[in-house]
C-alpha cells in the first residue's frame, strides 16, 4: 500500500455509465415491457435467466419454505439488526404541521408517505439480506402502504430466489415479491404490467443494466441515487491499533476493485505499521484478488502534519465511510463537513454500521457526501404546502401581491387578486 | 373551455428534452468552460449575449444603483414577502441529534448545510424577483454560508441585469453575483473557473440549454428538479364564485402554452358559469394568446358525481397547485395524497402562494407530486450518520455481525470484527 503526503494525492475514478450497446439494449427492454407487459417479463426471464416462469409472484408457501432453509443464528442476527434499524429510522420520522396566524390564516406542511415503493434486489452472489432491511425498513417506517420487491428468478448457478433474501424481505414486512430482475424489472415497476402495478419510486442496487434502466425511467417515477464506487477513509493518530485499521480498510477494499480505502494519519509509526498489517491480512482473505487490486489502484496511506490537516483532507475526499480513531474522537465531529457515515473510536468498525447498529448502509459514494445523505425516512415521504388565507389577510396583503405580479408581467396573477379585492372590499365597505 | 366527465379525461403532455443539436451544443460549452475557464465565459457572453464583459462579478455599486431604480411599492412588497418566506422556511429547519444508549453507545444524525449553492436566474422578461427569494431564502435558512447567483449580462433588448433581480438578491442576502448565463454559467458553477469557485448544488429555472446543462453536470454537483409544464387543479362545489375560479385558472394558464388549468366539480351550474367566465376574462388578458392556447390544449372542466370522486381525480392528476373551494375545505385535506401546494377556501388564490404567503413556489410539476416535494430547507442540508459503539456493545453484538457478514460472503467484514473480539475478549477474560 503506497504511503505518501496527503498533499500529493487525489482520488480519480472514472465512472462507467454503460456502453452505447448496453444503453440501447436497456431502451429496447423497457419499450417491450411497456408494450407487452407480463409476456415480456416471461420472455426475458427465459432469455436472460434461463428460467420458464409460471407464477410471477412469490407465494406465501415459498416464503415459509425459505424460513426452513436458513440457520437459526442467521435469523437471530437478522431480527436484532432489523430492530436496531427500525429504532434508528423511527427517530427520523417527521410529522405534518399547521400554524395558525393571528389574522386567522393557516400555513403548514402536510407530510405523507409515498403510496407504493419498489425495491430491487440483485440475485445470486450479490444478494445481500442486509440491503433488503436497509432499503425496506425506512420505507416501512415512513408508512409506505405498498412495498414491493423484485429479484431475479435465478442467477449464475443458483436455482430460485436466495432464501436469505426472502426471509429478510418477510422480516422487513415485504409480502409482495415478484421473480423478475434486470432492466425488465425496473420497467415493470415504473410503468406497471398486468401482474405488477406501477410504483412511485424504485430503490435498491443492481448491475449496470439495472442502473441504466433506473436512470431511464427517472421522471416517470422517482429513484434513489445510483451508487458509484465506494470509499472508506480512516483518520487515525498514534493511539490507533494498526491491526484494527488495516482490517477496516480491507473490509471496504473487498467490495470491489474500484473501492477506495485510505488512511490519513500524522503518525509515521502508524502509517508503517498499517502498511505491513494490510499486506499480512490481505494474504489471508478469500476475496484477496479484489481487495488487492482495490488497495493497489485506489488505496493510500496519506501522511499529514496534524489531525487538523487530516480533517481538511477528509472534507476534500467526502468519503462514504469515515472512521475517526484518535484520542478524543468526539472533538473532531463538528469539523467533519462531508461524510456519509462517521464511525467514532476503536470499536465502531465499519461492519458495525454495515449490518447492525441501525443507521443506513446506503450512503453517498464517490464524493457525493458533499451534497447527499444516507438513505433515510425522508426519501419515502413527500410534502405538500398548505395555505389557507383568511379574508382579512387577503384584504391586507392583496395590494402587495398585485404589485409583485405586475412587476413580473403576469397580469392574470394580479387580476385573480384584484377581482377578490374588488368584490370583498365592496361588500365590506 | 371543454366540459367533460372526469372519467374520460387524461392529461398527456410530451415533455421535450432537447434536440440532439442542443445537447451537443451544451456538451461543447461545458467542455470549453472546463478547459478555458473565465476566457470561455467571456467568449460565450460575446457570442450569445452580444456583450463584452469586463468584470464578471457584479459590484456593490451596481447593486446600490439597482435600489435607486426600483419603486418604493415594489421594495415594500418584496421585503414583506421575504419576511413571510423566511418565517415559513424556518419552521422546516432540522437539527442534528444524538442518542445515548444504555450500553454507552451513541447513535445520531449530524445535519449540516451545504457549503456553497449556485442560483441560476434567467435574464430578460423571464427574470422573476419572486423566484430569487424562493430559491435563495431556503438556502439561507439552512445556513448555507456561500450563496452565489448567476444571471445573463443582457437579454433580448434589455441592457445589463434587471435591477429588480439585483434588489431581490440583495434582500435575500445574496452578495456574490456573476454576470454569466446559459449552459456556460451552469458549467462554471459545477466545475469552477478562475473567478467563480465551484458550488455543491445548482438550483433555479432556465431555458432548455440551462436545463440540459444541469442534467449533464448532475453527479459532479447536485441539482434541483428540472421543472416540467405546470398545472393548477381547482376542486370546487356550488358555493364557489365562478369569477374567482376562472381568474385562478387563467393565472396558471398565462404562464406558458403547455400549462394546464383544470376545474373538477360536481356542480353543473358552476361548470357552465366558469366556462363563460374563462371566455370573458380571457379576452381582457395581455397574455391572452398564451393563456388561450394553454386552455384549449390542456385545460378542461371535469364533471364528477361527488367531491369524493373529485378527490380521486385530483390524486390521479397530482397537480402542482391545488385549490379546494368547497363548503368545508379542511375536511378534504387529509384525503389529498398528491399535490405540490394546497390552497384552501375562496381567499387562498394561487398568486397568494406564488408571491407572498411564505410557502415555496418551486413545486413538483407534471404529476411528480406523487413522489416529490416543494423546494424546502432539506434541499440545502445534508445528513451524516454518527456511530460510536462502546466496547461492551461490540462484545455483545460482535457474533451477530460476523454471522451476517459471513452469510453475504464478505469475509473481511467478519474479520474486522473478529480481530477486535479476540483481542478485547482476551483482555477482558
């Protein structure tokens, strides 16, 4: 792992938005689903997944069978995680409010859940039960009445839907599940088919075809942000345990080759010790090929003169995950401007947040923490402004409104007020 | 204005996303600004606006001169509107929170303003001072330290920047203003030039070139939603004043030819009276050509059997603006699922909200109220999750975290926990 002064480093990753062929293929799939509905979904399942689908919807019996296939230890861990995730997201919930003014007017904001949300869950090896919880529970906490899941009928040597995914869905309260994946699943959620009613929003990760399809249907429905390559930055001083730091860097690096794992430290000793630990631990990892490439291409140990300089480096990188393993980690919290999730102290290892603590693991990637937030309950709520103007308020403010409308050349706006002032003023006078 | 049963109506407007030529032109402009910075901005000002720019930044003297050019009545109205807008948006403000758990862990959410926001303001006749307030004040309330405005140096027969725009900016607390417009202004805000530091988010309306440029730079920076054609729906019963309803429909119709103005009513008498009033009032409007085309193409009076049916029609249309002018308007509020702003009763005419009451006039258009919200303070805040796990909590939850990580095949995640359990458990034991 390279060691270098922070001032000489910049993280440059070119993100791929799909080839023209992939884009065209996705457009064709979407159009065909809009035109042929369920028939197109069955055709693509045969074509892409090699599966002949009878029933698109997963049955209650299949969900019960999935429970029989998962370990007790998995179910226990999943349920405790779900409790924590639910409790944390409940703190984010917001309520409608109305304010009565002295003149009898009422202004407010109605806050309501989206009606129907579609959750995409990848199949095969990239099927993560934790992602099912992280995407479904905030929607459930928001009060979304219809949460529906789509997932491929089979992938790469796996027959049927991964039982851990079905169990995670059931634990998160998702009962409407369809065996359909890829761009065709996104199209079905956006436009609806005979079997799958259209949703208002689509969330969840997927491969490049899923990502391109989500971008394409955005506008007809809402989508979550499309995840880019992810990062961990560890800001540490000489009190940090090098083995912990190295393990945490590698837990991010194993995700994929474009992931970036960066240590920022004023301690030369820690820098050297982490460098050695990364090499040592890397050799033992099952996913060492992925992790090694990530560390080589996008990993770095950045030396700084002080933790204050380190904070500046962190804010420039705006990492998805930030660990602060220093003597007084809370002292730095208010100075961190840009980070998706901030892990404080030696025991707050990134996987604690990925799986269990409660905050969401869907986080802004690739520097977008400058302006984006973790997935949260607000993402499943919508607001409407409420305006009730009293007659008294309109008579008082009418001339000001007319003045502003006339200055913008919008005469019909002015007249909508004038017609009322004239009639109501006459009646009053 | 056509009168028809609601069941036979659907609103179909094909939204234009720019010609290939426009898209290519925007790409070229963006690349040139990234490469040549200020020089490109000067070149395009000459080319598109016919203006030779000396200083890009508007001076304090120019802002003061603008104050001398606006009416006292305008300034009074603008200032009162700003007070109302600020007061309403302050109610939306949210604070960071942290929760101490019994095991010593701390979980929370840090909520912070974006650092720098760019506000695009169109030039010429489409320059709306009210839009400056509606876009800048929520950012200011959120605590954004740097709010910067860009606006074309001149447009269509107007020399220099509209003084009403400069005054509105100053009243909203915006002091950093650059005379640059079009796609080049968006590129400057997204990537920065020698004179204009890059922003984290770009908001504000613009022509097709501005909209295409915003779509293109999204990802490098955040953007607000791109406004589509807008709507008003009036849900009214026989107690409504036909002249008021007609005036409100026309105040939306005058915006542009693709705007849609729709009355939904169970009263045949009101339907007929409004139809006559629209014709009568339309003939008096300065912008009657625009309004007439909007009414003809996208306007309608929809008859329903009951207000309950009418509520269903409203929710299907998901209008940007909804007026409810019925006997007990508040009785319907909780049944409205989809609407950007809801105006209740006969005195809450749409222009009251466009200009003055306080809620934002930047609203979800073209049916996106199903999943989008009015521009609000949250749009200028970002959240970071905060996780401080105690040693006790990690020792308790470690095995569950390892179980979940192993089931997802993410071994390095499991090891980051194991290495701590081993060392800390040993020390404890």
